[in-house]
């Protein structure tokens, strides 16, 4: 029987404790442990009412994740894009980006890309908006995708 990969979207208040644990574990395992970045992964933004958590799941296992935050200027901020090591190269980040952009709709979107991933985000209409900078020793670039005018 083929395994089905499902996209899930949830507000913080609707996450089960088990799913929340799995999402945070993937983020910490990747950003804090694998990339050796000692930073406040739990930054308080996960619990904001407008934040949406998106993840791919197969048979109850989280494969990939990202979150969408609502910025004060109305833009959607995409962040914490992560794919489990065993699942990398399978198109999961792209699938989540498509879902995130569909949820963002006509709003502009911003993100802080690890510099080596700028071309990946460019495929989704993001362009670099400022100089490269180091965050936790990793080169990053600010990127933006303009909103679409409403009819």
C-alpha cells in the first residue's frame, strides 16, 4: 500500500501536544543541533493568533515544516523552513512553499534566506532586498515577494 504524504495547516491553539513536540523537535534538531546555532528557537511568535504552522506528514511522521507570521505592515513572513534529513531532496520544501504562498494570497511575503538557498526562493518570486549578513555564523539574505494587486 503506497504511503500518502499530507499537508497540514494549523493555528497554535489547534496543535495537539504530540504534533507540537514533533514540529519543535524537527526545528531544534536542525537549526540548533545540526547547524550549531545557539539562538532562541522558541521566540514567542509561534503562539500568535495569526501564525500558521504548515507541515508535511506521512503515517504520523513529520517530514517538513514552515511557519507563516503576520507582520505589522500586512506582509506574510515565511520562516523556519526545514526538511528532515532523511527526506531532503524530495521536493518537500517546494510543496510547503506553494502551500504557504497560496495561504498568503495577494499579500507581499518576506523571508530571511540562508544565502545558499536564495536561488530556491527566487523560483517562487522572491528577490534579494538587502545586503548579506551573518546570523549565528550563517550567511543570510533578506528577500521579498511583492503582493499581487487585488481586482
